[in-house]
C-alpha cells in the first residue's frame, strides 16, 4: 500500500483542469487502478473526452484516440497483416488499440463489426489478426464515450460489450459556481494549461498490484453476491447482472478502498460504486419503462433490500 497516497494526487491533477467533476475523476481513477474499462455517456461538451485525456496525461502512459465513424474498419482498431516487399513476407502493422490508454470517441457511431473488434482486447488483453495473437501493452485501459441523445447513424452497443465495461459514468452539467470558475479560468488562459504526469507507467503497474492485495472479508463478498443476485429475480428487469458484474464490483470496491487509504473493503465502498458498476448491465422490462422506472431506482431498491454486513 506504499503508493496509495498517489491516487489522491492523480485525482487532484485531473480536477485542476476538469472543474466541478471531483466524483467523476475519482471513479475514473478507481476504474483505472482496478484494471477495468470505462464508458462515459453524456451530452456533447461536458468534458467526456477531456476526462480521458487528463487521465492518460496524469499517469504518464501512452495514449491513443480513435474517432469512431461509420466507415471505421476493424483493421483500423486491431491492426492488419501487410506484405513487406523488401523481405518478401507478411508483417503485423499495429492498430490504434496498441497503446496503454485508448480513447474510443463516439463508440456507438461505428458498425457492429468494428465494435466487436474491441471485445477480445477488453476481456483478454490481446487481439487476433490472421490467426496470430498479439498481447496488448501493459497497463491497458479502454475509455469509450457516446452521446445518449443522438440516434441517426448510431448503433447501440450489445449487452456482451456493455458488460465488459467496469463502470459507466455520466458527467452532467457543472454547477453555477463551477461554470463561473471555468469561464474565469478560460478568460485568463489558465484552463488550457498542460497537465503533467503525477506517476509513471511502472508506478501504475505497482498500484494495480496493490489494489489486488486489498482484503475482502467473506461477509463483504457475500454482500456483493447478494446485491447482484437480487437483480436477477427483480420483476422489473428482463436481464439482471452477470457473474462478470460480481467480479467487477469486487474489483472496483477494492479500488475504492485503496483510494480511501485502506487495505480492506467495507460495505460503504461497495455502495459507493454500486450504481456505476450495475446501471449499464440491467435491462428493464417494457412495463417498467412505461412506468418510468430507471436502472438507478432499481439499484437503490436493491441496495435497500440487501442486508448490510456488520
């Protein structure tokens, strides 16, 4: 746990340029340290891409941005085999996925075939091209953004892909005071200041290993399992959370405890990250949608139903 104090430094570093989004910055750092992937869904102009940029700059690792469009091909993402005329053989030309933090901007604007090219990378940390497997760089994280109000020319992400994102965030509009400060910093030129790295890639790898060593008591693990199980029997849901969600919840809770400076997980850690881990994994029934239920309301009900361990 020798590096956990650096987590607060990363969050503060992001908050200097992303004003009024302290909780979002914290959750993004928890996702990074827990080894997960992040989906940010919100309206244009609230800082989705900025958050991904600042996260990468703060940890001093390689960063690639892929702008997804309807004509983006799988080879653009995972790479392709090209013929080298000088050597008379095929060689692997790396795709944009071959970096540490990869931002996929507007992930729902490309075809399902290209979206599917991300599945192996997100789950197994590798890509396969022409029958050959290539490992991704370590540490690796995928950050994807999408616009919830744009429907023309978009393709909804399938459940199998949504399930591979550890968390889903919505930044929202800044408060009035935060927006005033943003405007003042923009006028003075301070908003555009460069963000320096707080830690190195090697330190990030060490911090991820330390998160894995955070202790999870048996009763806390059982609490997580009960929370996830309750979503599978909820009559308002046609699809509850998967076993992958259970593991993601445990990993993210470890990250939350680590960021808070503890080497053990508490029920409060689980409750803090619960809506962000589960909301994109739940599918409401038609009746639930008609009655204006939301995943957030159902998660709150699940949280109030499950017995909290002492």
